C-alpha cells in the first residue's frame, strides 16, 4: 500500500513564529487532506488539496502531486495551533480506492 | 448543526463481552468510515462504506464488524473484544468528489478500554 511520511515528528515554536510541515507520499493520489487534532482529541479538516495551493487565514497548503509531497504553512503561530497535524491520502488506483491512509503526524507545541 | 455523533464516548469493558459503538451523521453523506488511533501509529482505517449495504475492509479489520442498513448510521461491532482492541476510535463521513473521497468530517471519538 501507499506510504505516507510526515516531518518533523515534533516541533516546538515560540508564539508568533512561522512553520512548515511536510507530507511525502509514495504513489499517485486522488486526494490529500490535512487535519488538526487539538489537545482534547478533536479532529478538524483543514484542507482538501489534491493539487495546487489553498489558503485559510494564517494557514495555507500546497500539494505538488507530480513530486509526491504536500506542505502545510502556519504563519504567526498561536497557542491554539498546538496539537497534532495529520495528512491523509487516497491512493489513485484508477477506479478510486476509497481508503484513506494517514501519516503518523507532526506534534506542534506553541509556547507563549 | 451538521455533525457526526458517536456513542458511547467512553467505555470500559471486559474481554469477550460483545459491544457496539454507534455512529450517526446528519449531512446525507454517502461515505462513512471507522478508524482507530493508537500512540505512535497514527490513525488506521478499520472499515468503510460507500453507501447503504456497501462496505469494505480497511487496513485493520480483524476483530471488527460493521453494517450500513441506513445512510445515516454506521455502527462498529466488536463481537468478542480483546485487550489489543483498547484504543481511541473515530467515525467519519464525507461526500464523494470527482476523484474519490471528499473532505472527511470526524466524530468526537470513543475511548475504549478492554480489560
């Protein structure tokens, strides 16, 4: 099956700093999604981004499908950004695999 | 309010005692899925359903069953739970996009402990 690797595994930032999280995947994908899991365990969809660039406030994401990676940018980080960030992909098996494979996540801690 | 609900949120049980975790969504989504989350392993897909009466195995289906008799409900059944099924379980749902699964909406999670 497809492999999804996220880096770095852990990241500590001072409030106000910027960061870039990376997601590499081993095969062609139908779609790619970024999620944030807050410290209380809730999972929120941040981006559905099979290719191209999207922005939502201080967050933006870019997927370069031909090179099999995606980047999540967090600017002017706030303590509420803390948590774990996951990327997940659906492998392109021609007819739609309907399976979502997650990376192991990047744990972000933003300190005041 | 558009949401995915799961019940119970917390459950402690004993080995071998059958249990069901319910999942319901009110967004008319075709696709529903169950995941388990374990420390260091991320989220892994257990089962998914493309529509009513259409289900398929994910990466870790052993020891679980599902059913999709109605579009809104997708219960997860553990017929004989074992301690290695102690985990945090998430249900999710989505529409389909042009190319596969759409944006996943997650329930609040169910923390299961099997003694």
